[in-house]
C-alpha cells in the first residue's frame, strides 16, 4: 500500500484526539487495487455460478438454499428420528436424540442417507458405536431403527394426524 | 467505471476494521466452542458417513478424526485469541481463516451443509489484507474500505442469492407453499406454535421474506441513516426467526456489522466505561502506575500503522 496525502496539510500523520477524523488517506497503488478488484470478480463469478448451477458440494460456493424447497400446502411434513433398544431393556424400542452429541451425526445428515442406510442397514451399527464412545456411562444400544413421522398438513395447517414408518433396522450381532 | 472503482475502494477509518476484526475473531472463538460444534462430533463418527465436498476432493482432505478436529478447534481458538490483539494481522488472520474454513468443511462433509456460513469465509479471507489497524487509528484507508465493501457485498449476496435459490429449487410457487409451516412443525419453539393455528401469518411472511431478500441490494443506495435502519430491520428479522425456530445465521450477523460505524460505537462505549466507577478506578490505577492513558496511543507512535 502506498501512502498518499489526501489533505495536503501535513507531511506526517499527526497525533489526533478520539473522534477527530484525519484528512490523510492511505491510498492503494495500482497493483494493490488490481488484485483486490480481481478477487471480487472471481468471488462474484464463483458465488453466482454456485447459485445458478452448483449444489451443496460446492461449499462455500454452494447455493444459499436455506428453506428454499417448496412444501405442498396440503400433504405431509416428514420428520426423521431414531429409536433404540438398550442392553437394559432389550425388548423395548424407545426414541433417542438424533444429535451430534449422542451419535456424532445430526438428523439432516441421517435423513440425507436413507437410500444408503436401507441398502446397508449395518451402517446404523456405527451410530451405536459412536454413541458408546460419546456416552460411555449410558446403557449400550443393542438395536437401532430409523423411523419417519409423517405429520399431515391440510391447507398449511397440521391436522394432528401423524403416520410413522420404520425405514431401516439394525440389531447387534 | 471510475465511479465503481471509487465505490469499491471508498476509504473508511482503520479503526472500523480494527473493531470489526476484534468482533470477528471473538465470534470465531464463541462459534467453535459453543455455537457450531457438529464438526467436533464428526471426529467420533465412522468414516463411512464421510462424503467429500469438491473442496475436499481438490485438496485431498481426509475424513475427520479426533486428532484433526481437536487441532482445528484449538487452532481456531488460539489463533483468534492472539489475533484479537491486532498483532501479526496477516499471519494470524489467515491461520484463523484456514482453521475455521477447514473446521466448517469437516462439519459439512457428512451429508449436511449449513447454508448461512459461506459469506463469513470472505470476511476471514479479506480482513487480514488491511494489515495493521489500531482501534484508535482514525486515518482513512482504501484497503480498509475495500475489505468492508467486500464483506458488505457478500452479506447482501447472501440475501439476494438465497431468494434466487428459493426460485431455483422451490419455484415460483415457493411463496404460496407451506415451507414455513414445515419449519415450525419440525423445530418450532413453544411460543411459535400459535403461528400454526393462524396459517395466513406464515403464508404472508413468505411473501415479505421473498420481497425483502430480492430487494436487499437496495441497501447500497440508501442514505447512511436508512442504511442503519435497514441493518436494524434485518437484525429484527433474524431475532424473530431465532425465537420461532431457533435458527440464527450467526456468522452472517457479524458480517452485517460491516455496514455500521463501529469505531463511533467503540468511542461511545469507551466514554461510557470511563464515566463508570469501575472505569475511573482502572484509569486512576493506570495513571498512578505510570501507564499512558489510551488516548495517547496515536498512529504516529506506531511506525507503519495502517500501511499494508
């Protein structure tokens, strides 16, 4: 960066009191301006390309698609969760938090892999392993299943009706 | 063209960048320790769930391990804590940038990308380019102006391009869909449930949100006073969103501060602190111990200050 004077009053930055603006302006040379302008152009192109044709895998240039999908005004809202059987109660399925603190992954990360889980339900066993490492004091999981709750919505209003499907199930060998 | 150039490099006080940098680095510490910890937990997830993003394929980044996430997490914390001091702004700033971006990559390469964190990458990458900037340095700097302008552009792009994403993925019917109902059903707070009983509220909100996001770039045409009001309106919107569905775009909120005269707020805060009993006590202690008062710190006392 080159130092050029904007005010021309003093040849050296003078002491100033707080709140008093100085007329000196620290200007950039042509090269410093050029690479900065080039950076803005490149970033603009990458962000726009990501939004136009990219997907999540382009992060940080992926499309900004928070809440971007359309949910039909009448239909069902899906919510995925897990249920487990513990070593203490091997015959009872109970809901368990599908959170990073509990299994190392969050709900959306499991929701996005339902086809892979259904093709190979043994993947669910890795969640039980992670749970044992993250919660060493909790009873071990001997069974785990992924359930999908369908909350029925009519004309943007939940009716209170909930359907539950079991999508995949794993039991410890 | 020259007007565009003048706009892109409009000089701002170095103190503004100094305040924003301190806030950005303080936020990084809070973020990795408290707000966004899923990357750390991926150290405990089985590598079978790892799904490399393009960045990971290009750079050959490995799946998360406990060692990797600990190094990235504490690398962020230590580098950001040192960077808040203002020393070695380029080295420490870019170390923070690399650690934070990699830590986010670890969080996002297991099947879920959070879409609110991309603009912060711009802030972390470009703030170090300003070089030394002191909290009391009121000299105007084009490098500082450029960094802030780039951050403002990225923050506003977040709104505008998220409206575009709604049209791309949700179609024109997005505004009449039940997307917000879905959000409240899935993760609504107890005090947001009434919105489900009056469905037009969320329907109407979608129209307002789409209009606000599409017109977000207008903020660059507003007067200073209205620009601050627009930023306040966006903060109000994000506060409402957090109250309803506990989602806050934290890094983006820090980016929006780039629109504000932060050095003036810092001055007011300092003046208020000096008036308080505790502030007077600290000031007297510093004087009696022979330390120079803060106002004596000037650019002239620091050779090379602000020159990058």
